[in-house]
């Protein structure tokens, strides 16, 4: 009995080590592939949807969009042709978070704050409806969108940040 349990433990350890060796080989092969300049647009930790979108991009059923930031730098995201503005925002969020993670480690970005104060613009048209398809705005493969300050109109009955600040600041002075 003791001999059998010892043999099964050795087999378990042997298979565990074999699995670890296989996993290490797979990770080193993937790392070598991802370092190839041809695959430079593949994220460092790609998901299945990332790979699917990149394959679709090569086949012509997806588009690459360049996003111009306020500091003048830009980056590209890949989306399916039928993507909505919400899909674009999620792709931007994922790309920026990945870039920040690789540069500075963990860093929290308040996307709620960003989308409150800024919006995307394409050919001087602000993109405001999250459910609209990008094609409805004229966005095609190799189009460029840019971040612009978003000022809420009076018709939506929301105060801009500055007015709200002055309003509450005035209340504090009276007290």
C-alpha cells in the first residue's frame, strides 16, 4: 500500500513538472512571436477577441482607427466595421490602460471623469451618441478621431463645471 501511494505521488509530481515545462515553453514561444515586428500590433496579453479583430482587419471586415490625444500623440485601435461609439470608447480605454500599465505599472484612470469632460470628434463633428455606429459618422478604415473638450449645452439643463463651482462658491461666501 505504501509503495503504491509513493508511486502515484511520483507520477503526480512528474506530470506537474511536465505541465510546467510545457507551459514555460508555450510562454517563451508566445513571447518570441509577439516580439516579431510583423506582429507589433498584437497586444502583449492578447484576448481571443483581440486576435479575432486583428484577423478581421486583415480580411477587410474590421477597421483601424487612429486616436489623437490632446498632447498631440496618437495611437491606433482596431474595431469591427459594425462597431458603435461605445465599442470605440471601450477599445480606447483598454488600449490606454495597457499602455499605462506597461509604462508605469498600476495606475487608475477615471474614465467617467474623462468622458464627462471630453468627447471624441471626427471632422469637426462631436461623437456623442454611444449607440450610433461609427459608419454613421463617416468613420472608415484609417480614419482619425480626436479628443476635444466637451461643453454641455444649455438645452440639456446641466451646469458646466465652472458655473457649478461659482454657484457653490457663492453659497459658501454668504454663510
